[in-house]
C-alpha cells in the first residue's frame, strides 16, 4: 500500500515516528563525528546545518506550546478545584 502525502499527514504521530526521527539524527551525528558525512548524506554542510536548525527551532517551539498548554490545564484544574470547594462551603459541606 502506498501512502500519498495527504494520507501520511492525516495519520497520528506515534512513538515509532519520533524514534525514527531520533535514529536519523543519531546516524547523522555518528557520521559527523566519524567524518563520514559525504558517505552518508547527499547534502552540503550548509544544507545539513539549515535542516538541523529548523528541526531544533520546531522542536523548541513544540516544547514551548506543550508547556503552555500544560500550565493552562493546571491553572484551569486549580480553578475548578477551588470552585468546587467554594460550592461545598456554600452548601455547608
């Protein structure tokens, strides 16, 4: 079965997707460390660095968004707990 780009983008991201990304970055790192970039990658150093900077930026922005959502969820949870406590107090409970 062949997936077109639209079908691929509609699929949920799984741990396997993230593991594949990490494995690819690890292979790239190994090649750089062993001075084998030319053997492993068909891109210039500048292009590789550009891709890595884009990956880092996107990863950091994703972390920031998730942290903001977590903080917002936690704030809402505290508000909900406080509201329930006030309701119980008002009911004499």
